[in-house]
C-alpha cells in the first residue's frame, strides 16, 4: 500500500506514529513522510535558517531508517495557518504524486494550532487533489481519483484522548525511538523549552496503551468520520 503521513513539524510523525510507520515499511508499504513546517522555530541559539537546515538533515536521516521518502513543504514554523491556501495546494500535489491508500495525520484537538490546522489542511487537500480545476505546481501529476481513509494520531501527551484503532508496535518501538533520536536538536530544545525528555515520553505513552491492550507498546488512532473517507477494511498494520 502507499502510505502518506502528513505532520506539522519535522519530528511530529515520529512522536505520534513512528512505530506504525515503521511497521508499514516492514510489511512492504511505500511510506512518504510529508512535513509542512521547516522547523525554523525549534531552537534558541541557532538562527531560523540554521535550525531549518539542521532539521532537514535530521528528518531525512530519520526517514531513511525505515526507507521512507521525506518531503518538506518549507513553510516557517508558526506560519502554517498564515500559509493555509499555499499548503493545501502543496499537499494536494503531494497526494497526486503519492496516490495514497490511506493518510495518517494529526487530530484536530492538538495542543498547538499549527498541529490542528495541519489536520484541516490534510483533509482539505484530499478533496482538492481530486478536482481537476484546482491549481497545481505539478501538472505532470494526474488528478487523484479517490478519497482516502484518514487516520489521526493521538494528540500530544494523549490529553482527553481515546483511540479506537490500536497498532501493536512492540516490534518497532526501538525503531521509533531511533528515528526520534535523529532529531538531536529537538531533544536539546524540548528539554530547554518544555522541560521534557521526549525520548522517554514516547515510550511512556506507548507503554500505557500497551498495558491497556495487554501487550508491550501500542500507538492509538482514530478514523476521520466523513463521507467517502470511511475505511472498508483494516488499513493500519495489526
Ligand atoms: Zn509539532
């Protein structure tokens, strides 16, 4: 299957769905990790340009661990909302290029607006990609011919969150952590900015869901409930 993961910042997909993406890659799916923001706000010392360049390399290294294609859409952090139309167009082009069987993205209930808007951009782009008169920078990609199921990852720190689909990532938790730890600049930054150790956090939350499912580590998802998008089968790995 073709899997398109759409994240806000360069490390979000690893935090929210890294174990599942690793499982998709393992079962032979073609995985594309598409990130809207360039990571330009993620440091105190480096300039915006310096940190964006560092984070591009970090994200590429992470994607390479599972053989995923990495695409960054290059908008400055904190300006996702301000670039809404531009990003719907760019994500629509990514959908036309990747032709996903399903999409994984943020939910609409996130702790920062850029994450929540990423959800809406992804949803909006699934319609735009099917509309032949919708503007494109890549006329070489054919108009997409279907709506895809959209699975939303749990919000940051699983606040008021209850997923309905569970993926056992016991066999890929180490890969998830390894992918996340490519984002060295963010391990530093989040300790300073948020006083958290995300390498630890991602294991804690996956372990808590694992206990609920009577296994080791689990990532949880919800399915977007909108016309045309409801899945007829299990798309996420077992
Ligand atoms: Zn983020």
